[in-house]
């Protein structure tokens, strides 16, 4: 039988995502990819994968996943959620698992992920990745297009996600400390490109106010609620290209920030654009979060981008064996036949 992760319960919105489907926007095809690419990369580092390997993006409420392989190594990074390793999918309780670490599952064991408490997305990487055929070079799920990922849709009960590896490698489990996923006080933006469609007072009000992330938000766009932004020259423009983080102001004056599954062109004026360094923080904001925006110069945006690239490059240096955390792993070490300081080769 093909090694797989079986979905016992799908959660609310779990999809396969990687770093996106680049190079096809001229054909009207969305980039998609992880809402929080920093956490995706961190999960893959912990799993021992290349950083862009496809993983599960868990939103709102997580799934229950069952190992249908001799053993499977999972790794978690991103939003906080209760995670438990279960003897089987019917178990009422199990061993709690901290975030930002890897864990080994044996055949028949299950991992249950609860509700996210502080972010919009949690990433679950599997060592070796999923044996899923890429579409246009990516395994990212594009929900509106109905392609990519696992049959172009969120996971459903009884899905069996095929694995590249039949067995996990024989190594210690890892954790990653020092990953700061807190959102900045205000997201940094470059003003424009259509800020001249708003009065100076309206632009100043946009930066002075705070907004709340609305329940109508999805992977395409984050809908915000707050004091409406009045248009100076109407709310329709000739459609032009949409960049990640573009902040459109439609006719009702309520901002929409365009995210991973954004359309390739749009016809609402864009008052500002979130800088690339803050896009991961933007993508992890949960419904109900309060956010504001601060304008920065292009030079500051470039410096922030370089700092983010350096942080990503340093993720592997923050990985350490989980055993150094002592009592945190004692129950699992005992479960893996710890005898006189020796653990079996698969623990």
C-alpha cells in the first residue's frame, strides 16, 4: 500500500501550499502559495526538507491525520493551536505537542490539531513531502481555480495524501527557538500607486486609523472594517496589475488587502501596498485582529526585505535537538523504548 497520511477529520480549511505558482500571471493565473511563507519555510527546515516543499496550511481549526506508513515525521510552525499525538484516531486524549518542532508518528497513530488561537495559519510539513503532481510547477492549491494541491480543494474526510517516503529517517527530533511571529504594531506600506484618487486628508486618515480583520476575509483578500476612506476621483480605474499586499478601496470605502490567491488585475484604486517584508505577518493575521498601516520610503522597504531574507537564511542555524529540552520529551522517549539511555533507531 502506498504510504500516506489519511485525513480522519479535515478541520475547517486545510490545503496543500508551497511558495506559489510564479510566472503565469500574464495568463490570469494566480500565484497562490503560503499566506505565511516564513512559517512554511520553518516547518520544512524542521522536517528536513528544502524550504519550498509543499506542506499543509491549516486555517481556523485543524485536521486529525492518521499515519498509514511504517512511520512519518511531521513538523509544525506558525500559529498556536493545541496539538496532540494519539495512539489512534479514536483516542480522547494524547501526548501534547509543542509548536515549532518535529514529531515522529508510527503506523496507526494520529495527530489532532485544534483551533488556532493567535494567527490565521499553521503549517504542517512532512519529511520528504507529499507525492503530489505539480501543476505549472507548483503543488499550491488555487481554490477559486479548482486546481493544484490535492484535487484543487481543501482536504476532506478519508482523503489519503500520498507520501514520498515510506519511512522517516533515523534521527532525533528537532525544535526551532527564537522565531518571532508577532505582527508589527503597524504594517509598513509604500503609498500608492493610486493615492491621487484620494484627498490628502483621506490618506492621512487611512494612516491614522485602525482597522479590524473581517469574517469575509479569505486567501484572496483580507477585508477590513473601520472609518471609510472617501474617494476624490471615483472608485473605478482602468484595470491594472495587482501586487501582493495591494490595498484596494472599493465603493464602500472599506479597505481590502490582496493576498496569495489575489486576482491578477483589478479596477479599484489602490491607496497603498504592504511591503514584501511584512507580507508574512499580514498573512498570519486572524479574523478579529486590529491592524494599522505606516508609510515608509522605498529605501526602508528594501532594507526590510534584506533583513527578512537574512532571517530566513538563518532558520537552519536555530534548529536544535529536542532532547536538550529535557522533561518536554520524556513521555515520548519512554514510549520509544528508552532502556539504559538507548532509544530505538526510529525514535
